[in-house]
C-alpha cells in the first residue's frame, strides 16, 4: 500500500486504540512508483500529526516516518529497532506526559473529530510549495508555521473538547473552564460562537449550556 494512503485519521486512531507509538515506512522520496508522490502526502501528514500530538500534550516523538527502498531491509530493521527502544524509554502512552488513560482518550477523541477540518486546512493553508524533505521540514518547523497552526487548531480543539463534555451533561461556563483548564472568558467566547451556529443552547434556569442534538 502506498504510504500516501496513511491518513491523519489512521494515525490518531492508532493512538486512540492504545498504541504507544506509530511507525510509518514509505518508499524513498522522489522515487514514487506512481505519479502521485504519495510519500510526500505521508510526510505532510506526519508533520501535522506530530503537531497535533504536541498540541494535546503528547510527545510527538511517539510518531516516526522513514523512507527506504524495498531492498533496504537492513535499514527497516535498524529504524524499527531504534524506534522500539525509544518508545520503551517513553513508556505507556500518556505516562511520561503526566496524563491518565481517560484524559489521553478524551484529547485524542476531540482531535480526531477535527480531521476533516485539518484535511481542508492542509489543502488551503498548509500546502508546501516544493516537494523536498528539506522544504517540508523547514516549512513545518518554522515559527510562522507554529503560529499558523496554533491559530488554525487551538480554538477548534477547544470547541471539540467542549462538545464532548456537553455530550453527557449540561455544564456552566465555570464548570467547562475548570475541566479543560481554560480561561472562562475564552469558554464564553466559544459558547457564544457555538450558540450562533446552533451547536449549543443556554438554559437560563440552570445557567448551563447544553448540546443541541
């Protein structure tokens, strides 16, 4: 299977299912067997997924992508052995990051709900102009990219987490802020916007927001 078929959803789902690390192997860059150069899509998805992991508090080094030819069995063994050692040192998912299993699952579920949005953002705002490993690295590791990613992802993630919290019970602005570690004014801003979009409604009697089914 072409590494370009490895979607963001596949990566985040693997972590959500309890995998401590994810390794992706692809053909050498610029030696694609097809005209699509799907391995560059895999490289972009890796960079984006690593930023998502970092943004939700998980170590981005739990995800690695390496490129090699079908004859590089020795390299594959070297890469996977090194990655296995690294993941063993990090320990179970969330442990070295100071998160329990429920918190990890919650954050990953909220992030997974944003995959369709991130696909669109990648096409419109995160597209690298030239295909080379150096260009991709420089683009995704630049300070401008970090600021752009924060702008694109932060608010969407907060709203996604809020929607998950409201799935079970109505909550006040203060309750939401406390559970997610957010500023109450930011929560109010998200709730006003979500209310305008018909996602939540405010109950004046209980002074709580509830999700619109």
